[in-house]
C-alpha cells in the first residue's frame, strides 16, 4: 500500500488521509481494509457464486497490463481504513505511453565510462609508429519502473571520439577498435613529448517493458569521458655499430 503524501513544515508528519494501492479488481467486495491488514480479494468472499477466475485484462505482446488503482480514506482517530473505491481503471500501457518518462530516466542514468586500452600498454609509445587504442561496446542495462510499470533501460555505445592530445582533430568512429594485430583505430605521433589520450563515448538509449521482447529507442543521447594517464612519446634513434675486427 502507498500512503498519500501530506506534510506541514515545522510539524511532525501525521499519517496520510488517503491510502493508495494497485490491484486486480474482482467481481466481489474488497475485504479486510484496516490500517495494518493487506487487501483481501474474492477468495475470502462468503458467497462462492460471487467468485470469478480473473487474471486481469488482456493486452498486446508489447504492452503491460497495469492493475486498477484503489484508494481508501483513513479515519484520523482510529486509523481504520474506510471502503475501497477505484481511483483509476485497469489499462494496457504501451511503449509510446512511457517514452517521455523513459527519456527523463535515461538522462539521469549513471553510465559507467568506457574502458580505454592503449598499445603499447606501459605508458609510452614511439613517433612514426601506430599507437593503438580500443574500448568495449557492451551495452549497460538498468532495471527500474516508469509510471508504475517495470522496465529495463539500456545504454548502447553508438559513437566514439578519440582525442590524442597532439593538436590533431579527434578521430570519430562507430566501432570500438580492437587490439593488435586486428586493430582498426590507431594514431601516429610525429614528434616526441607527452600526451593524455581521451575517449568520449556517445550512448544511445533504449527501453523495454518487463516481460516483452521489443526494445524502443529513447530520444536523446548521453556522453561519458575516459582519459589515460600521461603517456611519454619517444623518438627511436639508430646507431651504427662497428663490427668487431678479427685479429
């Protein structure tokens, strides 16, 4: 059961006048509505002929059957709940009904930044040689409720922007790259020095109603940032070494 909200600043909060809950309505009176008891349905009815086998409304495969909203008034003196009344009918909720709420929820998600891998891996690289970068493209899923409907939100990597910190423009790709020797994302430094590589990942959002298979796109996008520690860029020099002279 959900208590309706009411408060007075500076005063101790009192029990709410109204109590709300969702349940499947039966063709039988609701029983046992007290301050501490759960709602009891048709199985407790005195007249067996009044009972019906009812599992709720039927909805399409991509919809969620939301139970009816009930409410009851609490007696301020005794704490007892009065007769239950329906405050909202059962309904089939579709992804379109949840789109705006999904967009708001997606904007507030704590998405883990993408890992950033560099080869060579030990904090140094060479000029005129490929410095390989890659990440992972695993979606991240979050279970939550939207307007009382259980859903799964997921963030899907959609685009990657690689900044190699040497004055060149960031490299933008739609693939996460791969390690050597199958690498697809790399950069060649032209001068020695130091650099901090940064990866910005753009995430697209999707959601699906619990128990359904269809993912629905969420408007908008999210961005995370990952940076390496400082990398030293060396210049490889060659030296001529004389062959030993045989005596």
